[in-house]
């Protein structure tokens, strides 16, 4: 079931993932919104775990944070869905 409130923007942004302050590797965000992102990664992530996502220099966007906390919403072979934990009200 779809729970998105904001439109996801297709992209290819380099990110680095951190667990408890320790880098666990790099990934690619394939689409992103204020609510979350869909990433391509081979990193073993667990559903419902909290991670930090750091947007690397080649992925900086004016007004977008350099670092974002995220909850792993779902995982699949080579992909994961992240939720940033907020929904913008219209």
C-alpha cells in the first residue's frame, strides 16, 4: 500500500550511510522527497533500524540538509526504502 504524501523526484545522488556513527558504506538514492528516499545498495540493512544518511558533495542541493536521520522502511534485494520521519502538512 502506498503511503507517500509528497511526490518523489527521480535522481541519482551519492550518499553514505552510518549506523551508530560508523560508516557502513555508500549507496545511491534513486528517488527522494521530504519524507524519504529509495536507495540502491548492497549494504545489509534491517527493517525499522535507524541510520544516518549523508549526502556527499556531488549530491548537494541548495536548501537540502547534508545529513538526515532515517528509518529503514523496507528492504529488498539491492534496494531499500528510507523514511525521514516527517510529513510536510499542506
